[in-house]
């Protein structure tokens, strides 16, 4: 097994990987910017090295990371998610120095990172894709012609996009004209490429994704699906496994499609095949993420498979320890992404010092985080503070447990999305398991309810403080 792994990431995913390394008897090496000097992943790793004062540059410097891995005696690099996790240059540079990259090959990363190439691969494999342009569009005029043929609404997407960026829905030719240059600009800034393509918009779909594992010996399995339909501006908020919206036959069908997709491109390691499901229950391939997902936790919870440990084992060259018929679903799991944002102010990020932090606990509750009391949230990174994962044997119980865990949790000093998530879980539509990607936009009243609840909670806290002071 690997002796030492450099983790080319930060925050909660770095902590998650460090924990897997510790259980496997592997030494861990953390990297950090000056802004992250007091981050939890720095404290937990066996070794930690500063990669510069710039809050972002070091995490994105392929050669600095690979050279550091060499200098510290690492024989593998785990990229986590975000940053360089889907950049083939890191995998290539590591391979040239004899260091294992814990992920798929650079060729597969490149192919699946290019959405038009991914569409071609899926079409060749017989996996259904959303109707769209035959490759990239090269001008606004060409986009308008194709959109007219597809019929509005259409989705204008960056070819190298990801994470919900570089995507615009266009309901008319006028909107397409307005958004064309915007998407190109976003794509160039975020991904270094100006390429875009068009797809027919699946109106209010359900977002269903399938976790796959594939080794270097030809074995490919799926770990069932996750429902990621609760999202805002293409950013996932609440994820559920398995989907309460699928029947057993649909579950087997989409799992089989994901395995076909992975085999078609010679995939290895952990990956996620993402689908859209329309109102006629038809599935369409959307993209494949060639890394560990933020929401891998809920798949681990319902299957008992440690996905990060499996990533490391596969990268070392070991065979999968499981066959498909050994993978079973037990109960439901739900992940709530706790963000440092103010729902009342259009989800404005809320950075600063965490004066007090209380983690939820009890049966069926897991928290993945890198925060602690006294930690100052840097303003340079994603606003996610923690992932609260809850499990129960049935759907109703997992919703109730989610509400209990949110009420148990305390994060003081910054605004968070906890009150908003409580309103989502209280929603009848959500409790009935009938929702799609338009849920958040269709229920603006939940934001108002969450703000009212927060004011009431603050009033209770203030009254208790006044009573305690009077008693003294």
C-alpha cells in the first residue's frame, strides 16, 4: 500500500481524506495557503506545508504540488474535489514523476471534462443524451439557428463547465442573444476555454446521479443513485440516497446505464454519472464527474462502502472488494450542505469568526466539517461550512432526523442556511418526496419563513439571557 499521500486540497474534504489515510496506516501530507494556516486539515495531517501567501495560486499550481510530493516522499496524490481534481495536467505531471494520481487517467479526465466529447462517447455507447447541437457552436448566429430547430427553452453551456457554472437557460432568441457572450466570458474565466454548446432544456427535471467504482482489472460496479434535485442556481443544497422518487426497476435501469457509461470510456477509480429525469420518467445523460463528489457521504451511509478508501485501493492497483450483487441499500440518507450565507440577503456569503460551534450528534448523524469554535472563515473559498448527514431506515424518519440534527447544531458568529433548510424539510412537497430542480424557485416563501423563525429564535435566546442576568 502507499506509504504517504499528499492531499492537494483543503477544508472538509482534506480532513475526510486524512481520516481515510489514518485508518489505512498511510501518512498524510497537507498543503495550505497563509489564509488556511489555522485550518483543521493542517492540524490533523501528519505533515503540513505552506504553498504561499496567495489564497488560491498554490492550490492551482500543478508543478509546485508535484514537486512538493516528490520532496516529501509521497508516492500518491489525492486531489479531492474542486481545484485541480478534474485537471488532466495534475495527473500527467504526477505520472511523469512516478507518483500515483488517485483518480482516472488524464485521457479519461480530458474526454469526460469536454462535454461535447462526453456526449459523443455516450451516444456511441447507447446511453441516451439530451437533444442538442452536434458539437460546439461557433457563433451567435449558429446558436440561434440550432435553438430554433431544438425549440425553446434551450440550455447554453460551457463545454468545459462544471459545478453549475457556465450555464444559462434561454427561453427565447432574445435571451440567447443576451446570454451568448456572458457564457463565453464565464467559460473563459473559469475554465480557460471559450467553447459552448446547446442542449434542449429539460423543464423542471429531477437530477439523479449514480456513483460508480471501477478498478484496473475490468471490474465496474455502481453504488446506486443520489437525488440532487434540491438546488439553487445549479448549486446542490440537499442530497438524498437512494432517490425517494425512483422505483426498483428505474433504479436498476439507471445503475446499469452508469456502468455502461464507465466501461465505454475505460473509466477507473470513483466517478459519478449524472442524469436528468424528465416528467415522463425518461433519463438523459448530463455529464460525468471524474472525482469524488461532495455528496459521496450519503452513498457510503446506505451501502457501508468507504468510497475514499476504495479510491486509494484502486489507485494502488488492487481489485474491487465487492461484486455488484454484494451491494445492498439499507435505509435512506440525506446530506445538508450548511453554508455561511444569509438567505434573507439573497444568500450573501457571511464570512468571519465562529464564536461558538456545537456539532449535532446522536443516532444516525454524521458531520463532515473543518470548522471549530474560534475558527475564522476566509473570504476566498466556497461558503460551505459543514455537511450534516443523517440516516434512518425509512424516508419519513430520515426527514425527522434531519430536522432534529439541524436544531441540535449551533454555529454562532456568522449567518448560515440552517433555518432555511429547516423550512425545506418542513415543506409538505419535500416530505412527500415529490420535487424537482425548480423546487427552490417555486417556494420563495420558505426564505421568509426561515427569517421569521430566526427572529423568533433570537428573541427566545435574548429573553433567556435577560432572565439569567436578572437572576444574578
